[in-house]
C-alpha cells in the first residue's frame, strides 16, 4: 500500500478535535490533571468551532441547492 492510496481528508476543525480527544485520552491514561484540563478546554473550543463551521456549511449548501 503506497502513501497515495491512504489519504485522510479532514478539515482543520476535525483535526483539532481529533488532537484534543487524543490529549484527553492520554491525560486519562497517565492520570495527568493539567493535561486533562487543557484537553477539556481544547476539545470544548474545537467542538464549538466545528459546530459553527458545520452550521455555516449547511446554510450555504441549502442556499445553493435552490
């Protein structure tokens, strides 16, 4: 399997959410309280950003569908 066959197409908001959830998982696994709270804040911000972007993409799609 070459590198050209394996492409992940995610926008920046999804990458931020993936990284923040990995941060939360790592903090839980190693019992790191500071990293846990950093992950909570980061995942909250990235979730809000993702929801805003998803809403705007949906509105744009509905307007252009007509």
